[in-house]
């Protein structure tokens, strides 16, 4: 009991205590006997594996920790439970616990450098899905009260250790906010440019494509971006969601028109993105319908997801099989388009292999410049590389600043 009292900030397995005190002739049985007597006096908290109606020891024995009698009883018990939870997780070898340990190490390390850890950087370090990373971060914050979350602009999550001074925290947050303003502005610009690229190719290769338009309050929003109204919230979108383009094609005189709805994402596309797009379509007033099997996408509506790349290693685990992301999307009647698919079209037309949609999106300042560039390249494909170089020189100030910012973060 003196051992537990002197180490009251920690919890120990009964076998650990017996090992630490073996020179005094203490056995595991002695530890458990003393712990049970002290438990009845309210001095020690004993924790084991709890089944429906009984408690059994963990593999390394029962977990024991001292109860601080100088604190209110409820607070003391709560702290004791937290200490045993920490000890339990620190000795586990499960994947989520390994992730929690790595998260803590990353946050503490960056805090020492007076920096914050972003959720995306933690997920990249963990090498797991967004959902798995979210669960691990959430659990780490529960287990370690000295890890804190800072939500910038009420949207972007960053994490830090309480060892950072308030002055350093305030300065670091200000730097991150400035980074978000510019970096997210760059991502939005390139993302909108990708929408314009897809639109240009549809116009070029789809006979009879008719795009829907919509008036928006903000004049800067492209009228071909369409707002859908939702019967049920999808993610953080409550009543409405935007899709990038909507167009219809009538295959023949006696055929019903087919409606295509575009969603695009600059970067790696995962199952979560495809599911999110599918849910927006089926819960929208415009493209969803109630059926005897539940809410589904209307007949004659096809979703098109354009992305920088689709994770080739991601497998979707269904009830009896594991399939690729493209196969999964196809079953939901969603077509996946990669930027490489459009690059092939440019190269087949005679453009240099160095010409890519990625370069055009990164260098063009807006959607209209994207279309102008593609028109010029298509007209004179042999001069494509020269056109892209001129585009970079024209927007050099914007491009170089964004590039510098990206490389420094």
C-alpha cells in the first residue's frame, strides 16, 4: 500500500507490484489480498476485465491505483479510472492503441517546435483511413487531457500539448490561420479549375450536351454550379449541397434524356468521398426518389466523380467480398474519371507528354483562363508546352508565392 501511495499518479498491474517488491518477499497473492482489504476501506481502486456479472484479472493481473482521499470522492474515483485506462491502453498492442501513442508523440514533438499538428498530417503519419484516424484522435484526446484541440475558422482541426505557453500558442495559431487563408485559397482555385477542365472536355466530346445553369447571389460563383436541396443532412451540409456541373444528353428521338451530375476533387479520392457524393444525390430533392428499398437515385441520373487520382490500394469490404473502389462506384452507378484519362486525350491529339491537366489547373488563375488555355492547346497542340510556359510566366507572382507556401508547410 505504501508503494501505491508513493506512486499515486500511476496505475499498476498486480504482477508489476509483486515484481517491484519481490526482494521484500511480496507475492502476487499478497498484493491482491492487501488490495482487496484496502478496496473495502475505500483506499484503492481495483480494476479487472468486467463480464456481465463478475470481474476477472487481465492477462497481467488486476490494475491497482491509489484513491486520493484529499479530493472530493467523485473526482478522486474519476481520476483513478483515468489512470487505469491509461495503463491499460499503454500496455496494449492493438492497432488503435499504437495509433494513439503515435498521435501523442507527434503532437508533443510538434509542440516542442512551437507548431500545431493538423488532422491531415496525423492521418498521413498513421497511414490509415480518415475514419480510423478520427477515432484514434478522439480517443487520444479522451485518454490524455494534456492534448488539446484548436479549431481554426470553426472548420480546420489542429492539436497541441498544454506545455506550450499561451503566448506561443496565440502566435502559432495566427500563423496557421494565415496559411489556411492562402493555402485553402489555392486549393479552391485549382479545384474550380479542374471543374472547368472537365466541363471543357464534355463540351468537346459529348454531342448534344446541355448544361444546367443557376443564378447565385455571389457573382463570382459559376452559374453552371448547381445547388441541390436536401431532405436529410449529408455530412456537415444541412439543407443544401453544391454539385459542380449538371448536364443532360438525349441519345435519340424516342429516348429519355440522361442526366449527368459532376463532383470533382483535387487530390486523392477515397471511398468516403464517393459515399458522400452518392448520399448527396439520393437525398437531394432533384435527383433522389423514395422506393420500396429506401431512398435511391432516380432512373436516368448518373453521377460522375472526377479526381486527381483514386487510391489504388483501397479495397471496399462488402458482406461476402472485397472489391476495388472503381468497382464499388460502378455498382452505385457512379463513373470515376482521373486526370490521367484527360491527359490521354491531349496526348492522342498530338500534345507533348509534358502537357498535363494538372499543370494547366495549377498555373491558370481561374476557370475562364483554363478554357482559353485548352482551346489554344487544342488548336495548336505542337505549341502546347510553350503555351503552358507562357501561362506560368503570366501568373508567376501568384504561382511562385503559392509554391513557396506549399513547400514551407
